[in-house]
C-alpha cells in the first residue's frame, strides 16, 4: 500500500500490469456493503428448510480503458501492441491548422477496453470483507479495440446522424448549465472538439465504456455483460455521471487510489504523449448459495 500511495503523485507516461494489479487494493473503489438477505430452500431426504445468506454489493474492476493519440501508443505497455495500425486505421493525433490563435481543434484518440488483469488479487482483497461477487470480464481479453472498428470510430458512421449527436443536452459528460461540459457521448467515435487533452481522453474512455456495456451496438466489440443468476445481480449499462452504473479510477498519467465519475473535480494532469488509462469499476450484488432453490431476497434499502 505504501508503494501504491507513493505512485499516486507521479505523472508517468506509461503503466505496466504490475501497477494496474496493485491498484485494485482500493477500499474506496470497492465500496463493500451488506445490502440485504437472500432466502434459499434447502432439501434433504429428511425434509426441507429455509436457509438465509447475506446479500452484498460492491464494485469490481472489470476493465482497463485506455485512450491515446496514435495507433500502437497505448499507455499500458504490455498491451500497446493490440492497438497497432492496420490497413484501415493508420496513425492518429489531433486535427489542427497550427494557427497560433486556434482554440477549437478536433482532437482524436484511439481507445482500448481490455479485461482487468487484477482479478485474483482483487478477489482476495474483496473476500477479506466477506463474500465477493464475480465481474463480467476475463483478464487481458480485449473487449474493444478502436483500430478494429475504423468505420464507426474514424468516420462516425452511422452515429453522427443519431439525435444524441446533434441535440444539445442529450448524452453529455457534464453540463453547460454548470460550466463543466467536457463533451458529448455521441457520436461514439475517436474525434472530439475539446481544447483540454485530459478531458478529451476522459470522454473517449466514457464512449468506449458506453459501447462495451451494451448489447447490439453498431461497433466491432464484445459486450461486458454477465447473465443474472439466482443470487447474482450483475452490472448493467454504464451511464455518464452516474456512479450507480460505474466509476473510474485513474491509472495514468497519475495513479489514484480513489474512484469518481466524469466530470471529476480532482487533479487533471495532461499526459505529454496524449495517453490516458482508467480502470472501470462496476457494481455487482450477490449472495452465497445455501440451498437448491432460490426463494428471493430482501433489501435493507
């Protein structure tokens, strides 16, 4: 923990898997709570009885979401090769005329959504609080690579004509009313008109998370959705600004031990190479199976 804390104030341009795994030891991101009671029917040849188990709710680090300015330059060093250029996705970086007075440039970033590598470490950490829920992803599995989704990611087809893309106030990170509007979710592509590079990276990460936590989107991806089972309630769709659906832990350029939603109020360090990464934590509820038949549950709130 001391090593993790010392890393919190560094502004390294890249991060490795070891540091990402260690970052799962965050009580604030975990947010472990006992929320109810589950009821199970347990039967033997001698009769049946009702057993109970504790229903818990906590967040799970499902994925590492990276947004970066050029193909092959993901800040996650071991996974950077997954975003290498291909025939339809070459290079990247910002669109600008280099005019000295320009302040409305179109920024571009690639994005990766990869299964969080810290599953085993996190499970041990979460189990110390009690029964722990499983997440929806597998470690190191790529759920979205923008370089493999070039039509939608580089041209905004067809989401550029969706109502959310041109109606002000719909699906936005922040709000113009409060003066902290970071950008729009739609079209969920790699381009954004934003002068702040950190905010651009955050909005692009939110877009990638938005895609991968839904079924049937017009993108090339794998959905990060688990199936509800008896005594298991998985996370659903991610919604910007709503911590109940998911929250973000910054991994680089600074390594944080807390989670927040965008727009966040903490330090916003600009990455010199335009590379950013966050862990996406999502809420799950579950209870230990104590019988053959699930009878239901009662929540305290």
